[in-house]
């Protein structure tokens, strides 16, 4: 079974977009990307808000919440990666002018989301067995289990959101994603605070309150997005819920063929950081709390190249769908330049202001936080060093997804993260006794290797046959 066919060869290199200058491409990419970037920052703020509130509860609660997310987030992001295949498939269909395929791809994306959430749910609910097997602290394990039991159901709306977001992004309606996500952040902040600390007449649920609030927010965001695409004139024509139970196995298989490698790639990276969190847990509560703070700050900066990468998937996918080699070239390299340029700036900020930044999460006036604050500042300084390669690898991966190239990048990512990054982290952290700093240098090494191979693959895309469905220009 083939993927969405490219536009006829006669159209290759033609059309207004194929004549774009680099400046025009940069403007178009930024116009598409900035709402995605802000939306990703807002989405990350959902977790940042929870981390801040967990820190207010105390280091033990923060450590438990960190471990719980270290277990659940890789599973969630694996599912997000799979259903995220809707974005390049819809972009390619749009570029090829295949409107009928758009409706079918989105419908099968919902099918994939329901299936994946149902498969992942029992895995999340078995958290105690996993944490007990790896020797985590019993008190922290109990708190983490309660947190996940209260919020595991969020898998269903969270994956559904990705399907709709993919449709919106592929048709340049990223501002709607931004507005809806911001609404979610506001709702989460109030709901999490009220449920965690028992405000406004609600019970004090502590960590469980954060999980319940996040789940409710995902439901609200999904329903708003669904109502938007069903009623807006731009998307109403797709009638995405028509014949919802009618199978379309061609597109269903395409989503998994392209999306499963994406999901496993994401899982490989996030899993590396999750294992790092568990290694930090073996070092102590202060190390784990410091890791959570530094990682949250690094993740916030990461949202910018991630948003640019999402835009690159759409820009490259549309160009590929219409048979525009030059458009593929400009779309990918423009996003790479913008992503690495931003991360160069965040690198400087992390190296110059680490103590100020970590003080946002942990009270510097509390003597109990002194050790965690010092460790977090150290880890953040190291995070600043790998900002450049982190931005490059995520943009390159997304540009390749626009070409439906996901299997080889998955293998390269797994090798880079797990055959290089994790062993390096363990050796530096435990064998050489660099402790937490060694673990972070290991993470940086894995990211650098993956960035190098993925950028090289995009640069060699023609030689590797990744544009084989575009005929050579006449």
C-alpha cells in the first residue's frame, strides 16, 4: 500500500510557492509556526504549573510527581507520535489536491487515538509493579500511583486533541490551536490550585488534584477544538465525523506505518529522560527535585524549535505533495536555521542566569531547598550546552516527517539515545561518580549524536532517494 501520491510530475517545481525566496519562506514559516510555538509553550505551561504547585507541596511531592510523569509521559508521547502522522498525511493530501483523503485520514486518526489510549491505559495503571521492581522509595511510589490512577483517563482526550491539531496545522489555522490551548492553561491553573490545596470549598487532594485537573482540561480543549472544526466554514466541508464507524484500512494502516516510527522515536528520546529521572531517584530526593526543575526549564525552551519543527512538517509535506523540490529544500533549512538560532540564545541565558531561573520553582528562602537549588543550577548550566543540538535534532526529525521518512530516523534516534546517551550517562554518573552532572552530560551526548545524523540525512535526502516520488525537473 502506497502513501499519499505526490502531485503529477508536470507540476514539480511550479506554482507560486516554488518561486518563493528565502525571505518569503522564512515569513511564511514563521507565520505558521509562531502560534504553534506559543501553543506549545502554553501546553508546556500546563505541566509547568503542576510542577510549581507540586514544589509548593514540598520536595517529596515534587519527586513523586516527577516520577509519575517520567512513567506516563513517554507512553502518552508515543501515542501522540503515532496519531501525529495525521499532520504530514493531511499536508501531502492538501499539496496534491486530494480533498477526499483529508476527511478519511482524520477519521482514521480518531480510530487510532481510541485504540492507542485503550492499549496504553492498563500499562499506566501498573505503575506500582514497575516502581517496586526498580527500587523506588515506597512513600514516593504510593504518591505517584495515586497521581496516575486519578489522571490516566486523560489519554483519550489528549490523543484526540492531536488529531484535530494536525488538521488545523495542515491548513494553516494555527491561531485556533493557540487560543484553545491558552484557555486550557487558564482553566488548569485554577482547577489544579483549587483541587491540590482545597480552595473554593473543594477537597484538598494534593497530587491527585493535579491529575484530575489536567484530565478535565484535556476534555475541555478537545470539545472546543471539535466544535470549532465542525462549525467553521473552512473545515465544515470535510465533515470529519460523517460515517465515523466506516473503516478505511488504507489510511488507517498509513497512519500506523508512518506514525509508529514517529511514536517510537519520541518514546526513545523521552524514555531516555525518564530513565534519567529514575537514575536521579537512586541518588536522592534533592537530585530528583533538582532534575525536575532543570528539565522543566529546558523543556520550556524546547517548545520553540518543536513548534518550528511542526511548521516544517507542514511546509515540507505540502511542497512534497505538489512535487516541489525547491520548496522542500527551503522549508527544511529555514526551520533548521530559525530553530538553532533561538536555541543559541537560550543557551546563553541558561549559562548566565541559572540561579535566577531555578528560583522560580523552589523557594530560595527555605533552608530545606538549599541543596536542590544548587544542584538544579548546575544541571541547568549543562542543559544550556546541549540547547543547540536539541533544537537541531527536533527540527530535522520533523522536516523528514514531511517526506514520510520516519523508519530510518527512528532507528538512528534509538541508537543515539540508548546506545550512546544512556550508557554515557550511567558511566559518568555512577562509574566515574559525577552523579547528577554526569547523567546530564550523558543526555547531552545522546542528543548531539542524534542531531548530527538527522541533519545529515536531511541534507542527503536526494542522494538517499527520499524524494523519489518527485520526478527530476525537465
